[in-house]
C-alpha cells in the first residue's frame, strides 16, 4: 500500500470561544460584588472609560437610556459633533479654556470676615485644640485578640519561672483554633529539651486558663476540665463523661446509661442537659472567621398587587470619556496609530457595556420566569414550591440550559418570604394521587413540619411519616423519606426519643 500526503476539505460545525464571548460569559456569572470590582478594574485599564459618581437603579432607566451606550459608539466612530454625555451639539459644550480662572490672590482671602463665617456656621471657636489623652484612646481601633494571644497574656500574668514560661509558650503554640492541643507532650519536651513531667505540669496550668476546656487533647478531657472547673466532679454528668458513655449518649441510650451507673433516669436526663451546655470547642469564641453577609442580586417586591422583579445593582457605572472622544473628532491632532488605539479602546469599552447590559437583561428574564412558576411560593411560602428544571426556564426565556445554570449559580434573590439562592427554586417532582407533581423541596418542608410537631416521647418512624404523606396525597417511598430526612439533618426516631 502506497502512502502519500494529500489535502482534503470537509465541513463541520464547531463552537469557537472568542475572547469577547468568553468575557460575556464571565460577566454573566459574576456575583454583584465581583462585577463591581471588575468594572473598576476595566476602568483603570481602558482610558476611554470613566466612572460616574452615583446613579440610580438601572431598572428605573428608560429604554432610550439603556440604549445610549451603543448610540455613543456610533456617534464617536462617525465623528459627529454630538456631545456623548449631554446629547447636545458640540457648540453648546463649553471647553475648559472658556471657564473663568478663579481669583485666589491673598487680597481676596483677606476680605473674608472669618469670625463672622465661624459664627454663621455654628462653630463657637475656630482655634484648633490639642485632643485629650482620653479622646486619643477612644479613637484607637481595637484589635481583635486571638486565642493564642489571650493564653499568652494569662501565662504572663502567672507567677512561674522563666523555664516554665518557655514550656508554656511551646504548648500554646501547638493549640489550634478550636482550643485543643495538637502535639504530644513528649514531642514538646524533646523539641525544647525538658522533662515530660515539666510539660505535663505546665499543661495543667494552661488547662486552668480561660476559656474553660482549653488545652485538652480530646473531647472527653475537654468536658472533664469544664466539669471540674464548674465544681461538678461528683455528679452523674461527670460519671457519664469519665466512664466513656458519650457514645451511648449520642445514640440516645439513656436507660442503658442509667442502668450501668445505677441511678434514676431523671438524673441521667439532668446530666445530659448539663453536658449539652458545655463547649466542645473552647477556642470558637476567638475564631477569626467572620460571618458572610449576603447581598441579594435581585429583589422581588409586591407593588399594587403585582410582583415586580428589580435588579439590586447600585454600584460603579461606566461611561465614555469625553476628552478622548474630542481627540478622535479632531483629526488634525492625532497620528494614525493614536487614532487606531482610541478606536480599538472604544470597541473594547462598547463590548464591555453591552455585556453588562446583556447580563442584566438575562438575569431579569430568568428571575421573572422562575417566579411566574413559583408565584404560590411568594404568596404562601416554601411548602408551595412547584417542580422546576433548568430546561423549563431555558425554553421559556429562549436560552441554553447552561446560561440558566450560570445565572442561578451563587446568586441570591430577596423575596417577601426571605432571601434565597436562586437555584433553590429548582427541584425534581414527587407524584401525587391526583396525577400532579409536587416539588421535592416542598415535601422536605412538610417532613420537617411533621417531625417538629411529633410527640418527643414517641417520635415518628420513617414508616409513620410515609403513611402521613400518603394520606396527604404524596406517593413517596420510605427510602426517599430517609434520604430527605438525612438531608435535613434530622436523626432517626431512636435518636430523637426523649426518655
């Protein structure tokens, strides 16, 4: 067989991800805060863009205002004499050179009656006063103290030798953010060259520090330290922890614990209450992890009996820089390479503005379509959610499922029922006896409500919940109920029982 190179032609369809398309997709899935940072970055990189100081919500703008960005591009490229910011002819726009120069001579300043000025402005004394030491202290920002700093401060306040202080520093350096000692005492002794007994002795001192339970090596020791500091060493609670009954406690085997300790069930229940009040992670109060505040991207409000979807997009807004537009229209002042550079930056800026506006319109359309289906949720709450898929919304809006997925991912909506992630409104369906479908999320809410209202001394099994749901018209298997229950972090009936 003879082989030789040949040229062939074939037609095939492929999707090419151009840089502009990649940018549009990237902007579409950006959360509100990230988009604001991206806009600021683009403004710094592109001299044709500048930042407006303030602006109202885009949803309040007219269609003509929304369209203005693309119109500006056409005006600039065609070198018209229209001002891009005001919409007025070029002749009506004053140049900087036309403005009167401010007179800042010393004579003019000398004519001002400063005493009268301060009097009129309500300032009794125009002289600057040295702030007091108390004022200075009040204005100093307070730095948050870490767990290690808190422990070192207590170590410094302790009356100990220099060598014990060094051992204490080594121990505190091996205590994690939860307050537990992560290194073995032998390792600490070897690392600093001292006896194990000395490390144990200093460790006992640190375990007496605040917060209670700090310096423990495992949960059992942590709880025992707290019970000892609370003066509860001779109680049933101490016996439960010391006797390694924590596993039985986790499985709610209270009668077995009472039988082993030869005490009444009431005493065991009281001991459980005491143990539950202890802190399993003593260092948690010093955690540097801050709560994350959710800012909704979209707001659904009921106005005059009708639900309206609004964009929550207060933030930086871009516009074309009139100075460079003026340069482009002045052909005599620009070299060819300068003109090409400005035109390329105009194209880049225009595409950015179009992508941002496209993002806004897509988010609004998707959200409106979601709540056209989930109107009962807005009126009555999560129990009335309906089954909904990405494909349903994609067909309604006229976009691909992947686009809908990018819109709802990590994006939140504020509704009359609270703030929710948009993807929460998508769920599979559960068949009902009347031939309809119910959202799996609404079924979970019903299961949670059933468990919340059960008799704690006689909790409902998954079979009991299945029977109740069946009476309400839901066809759902017991294994599915167990799956939903686990997803709601609801333990089985054996662990929910209160003896």
